C-alpha cells in the first residue's frame, strides 16, 4: 500500500515544472517580412513562475519559443512599436525584472545576418499591476 502512495504522489508531481508557452500577440514589421511575437512562458501557477518574452523571426518561419531577444519577469504585458524595418521600441511594465535584453538583433531571434540589423530601444512604463490598460499593443510606421 505504501508503494501505491509513493507511485501516486510521483504521478501527481510529474506534471510540475513543465514549460508552457502562450502567444499574447504578434506584430508584423512595416515591410511585412518579419513578425515580432510577444509571448508568456509559464512553469507553474504563481506570478513568479511566468516570464514574458519577445521573438522576432521572418514571416513564414515557424515560431520557436526557445529563441528570444528580450525577456522579463514580474510584469505581464508589453507594447511593440516597429519604428522602421531596422528599429523597434519595446515598452514593458515599470518594476519588471529584465532577464535578457539585446540592443541589436542581427537578422532575427531565430536567424543571424550581420547585414540585417534591428536596433532595439526599451522603455519602462507605468502599469496597473504589471498590465497596460490599452486596447492596442502593436504599432508600426506606415510606408509612404
């Protein structure tokens, strides 16, 4: 009987610590060639078990949650502004803990191309409990 309870407890705990990725929103670049995906990675149910991440990739390439250019914890929202094909601004909640931050992305999060750079600017912004009370989270400069 004791072995049964040990096995049952191991079964219940086997799901703990698994990672789950949820796409929050995607924002296509001004040319339509790249897409920025803002997503949440959860490893549990507590707020501290969540990390927000940004992936940039060529349109048509499969999303890879392990490849990212920016990430933070203790904030649950973001705003992406494509200023041009080679410049992007990311707004994130004030008080967030930055865990990864690239100043320049070469090609995309998933590719490397030294001739194709994206300058990244980061802006810490006031939020309501880590969330922005806005309807739109994706902005891009429109072409001429």
